[in-house]
C-alpha cells in the first residue's frame, strides 16, 4: 500500500527527531566521558606524583623513561589499535564507558557483541550502540560485585584453587577471543578464516611484537573489505543483467 503524503511527512519528522535525540545523546556522552576519564587520569597520577615529589621516593628520570619505553614496546600498539578496532562495536558512549572501567577485551567487548547478537542489532548502528552501552554498564556492575569479595579474600581463594586450575588461567584471554571469533564469523565464515590465517602468520614471521597486532588487523580488514566490495559489485552487475 502506497504511503500518503501526510504519512511520508510524519515519518520524515520522526526520523529527524530520532537523529536529533541521538545527537544530543552523543553530546552528553562526550561531555561526561571526557570529564570522568579526565578525573580518573588525575587520580591515577596523584599517587605517583605524591610519592615522587612530596614523600621523596622519586626513582630518577632515567629509570622512568627506560620503563616507559619498555612499556611502549610491549603494549604501545594497543593505544592505537584498540580504540580504532573496538569503536565499531562499542560506539561513542560504549567506548568511553569501556575505557573508563577497563577489562575491554575480556569483559566489555564480549558483553557488547553478545547483547547486539541477542537483539539482532548491527555494530555501528544506533541500536547497536545503545545495546553495547547497556551491556557494558551491566557487566561493569557485575564485575564490581564480584571484585569486592575477591579483593577482600583473594589470597584465601587462590590458595584453595589447585595449581592445575591456576595454570589454566593463562588461556582465559585466548579462549574469550576464540569465542568471539566463532560468534562473529558465523555471519561471514570466510572473514573468520582470513583473520585466523593472518593471526597464525603473524606469530611465525619475524615481526616486532609492537607491529604484529597492528599488521594483522589492517591486513584482515583490507582483504575483507576488498572481498565485500567485489561481492557487492558482482551482485549489482547480476541485478542489472536480470533487469535488462
């Protein structure tokens, strides 16, 4: 049934109102996100600054710069890779919230991806961002509820866990990423295979650790985008032929 002119106008006004509301939501997300993360940065720097310049425990600039450079070599790539690669799933508000609470790879990102899959929301959409934000918030509250007793009784809990079980803790992060790959690759199995192949290849090549994750991510994205564009172009050409 064709829509009347009045119905079209009402629908356009509704879409415009929704866009304005979401733009206002992003403005608030930027404000509170920058404010809260800024406060966390100040509080995080307060203790070492106090110990260095008030209490007199400054280790010397040479030791600080040496440790800083060593840390950059180990995880510096994550400062660029994580915000870029996670943004599509987390969105604006989810990115602020996840980087504020931490545990992005092993808590926030899996929670967001699972919530989006359950409700059928695509990453990068408004529905997907809202789902990701709510999922991260719920996971963060749950994380705090679990952390409090663990912190208070952590030593006792670890002493009660067998060493064989403790040895398995090293596989938690790989298991989480493996589960996410399986979950996301169900929609595009070929893309999952490409990502796994490049991941294995990066571990075998003599590439500095700093670049392995970055190179793997960009190669996977480039190949997948080229394949997607090729498939879209093929589908378009077939549609034009059928139409003719």
